[in-house]
């Protein structure tokens, strides 16, 4: 491998590495958001259960 | 007027393309561009094999300019129409521009090392002006995160992003105005300074990087919007 080939390879590897790191950071962030959605979804039925049950309304 | 409306409609159509389709298109285009760079494009008569950095270096630079211009456009939309989504879109555009700007500096330095024997030349106007542009947008983040979220932060960020767009034509014109032409000029008023497979390869690389940048923009913007909605939901639950 010549010096020029090494430098060109390095340049393209840098581009690939930066884009890969960016995508990984985005993936980790989306995973965190998914966990938070799950956490909120888990809290929603609990709060429903805490509500006092209503008596059925009498009609007529 | 009708052409402006057609452009807006075209942008609207592009924004409806699903993210997975964009991701696949990016992957295919970038792979094709790499294949052309290494297996189709001929060696340059002057620089030889090292000229192959040009295809991604210039394409990334144009993409970075496009991102900053996109950020300015969204900033203008925010100031003009008070569209609440435009501030976030402007921020994401500038962030993308900074990532591609980093890549321009890195690939440019590597190319400079092969061609000129130096990683950086302070005497080169084009290099220094691009660095000024890059640092200007770095300061955008310092400004944005030094102010509490709200209308004031959105307005100041928008004004700053609009000012920054002035630096783009200055940076682009710098190599044409420079007295010592070490940095190659590839685009003149009469068109590109190359043709044949070099031009074809460059066009493919440029399209690939623009599509990649747009895909990453949509991914980040989607994440940021989801984050904002979750924050509002958490506040509602608290």
C-alpha cells in the first residue's frame, strides 16, 4: 500500500467512523426514549387503578 | 411565484418519504459512490490516487453549506411565521452542518498532508474562512444552551443562524478571491473544471451525501420531537 493509498483510506475511514458514532448516539437516544415511553405507559394504568370506582348511575 | 409554490410542494412531498426508505436509499447511494470512487474514477493526472479524497471532501463541504442554509431558512420561517416546529428544525440543521463541517476539516487536513505536506496552512484563505464558519456555528450552541428554553432562546438562535448564512458565500468565494491558488478551484463560472467519469463520480457522491444528510436530519428531528412530547407528558403526569 502506498502512502497516498493509506491517507485516502484513512480519510474515508474517518468519514465512516464519524457517521457510525453519530448513528450509534442516535440509536442510544432512541432506546432511552423507548424506555421512558414504557415507563410512562406503565404508570398510566396504575393511576387509573388509584381512581375511586364510580357507582353505576341510576336511570329513570 | 408558481415556481416557488412548486418548490414548496416538492419539499412537502420529500418530507413525506418514510425514514426507512431514506435509510435504504442512503446506504445504496453511498455504497455506489464508494464503488465509483475506488473502481471507476480514473487517477488524476497531477495528484494521482490521493485526488480520490476530493469526491467526498467537496461533497461533504457542499452538504455542510446546504445544512447551514437549511438552518437559516428554518430560522427565517420561525421569525416570519412563528412556526414552533421551525426552531427545532433550524437547530437540527445547524447540528448536521457542524457534523459535516467537522468531516470537511478532517478530510481536508488529510488531503493537505498528502498534497502540501502540512496538516493545516494558516496562509490559505479558504481553510481559515471555513474554520471561522465552523467556529461561528460552534458558538451557536454556546448561545442556545446559555439561555433557558422558551421564545427568547428560539428568537436569538434564529437571528444568529440567519447571520451565519452570510459567511457561506464568503467561504465559497474565498478560493476564487485568494491570490495564492494552492487550494484547487473545481467550480468556475463556466461550470466544473472536470468531466467524464470524474464528473459522474462526483455527482453520485454529492447526491449520496445530500440524501445521507437529509436522512440523518429526519432521524435526529424525529428523536428531538419525540423527546419534547415525552417531556410534556412527564410534566402532565407529575
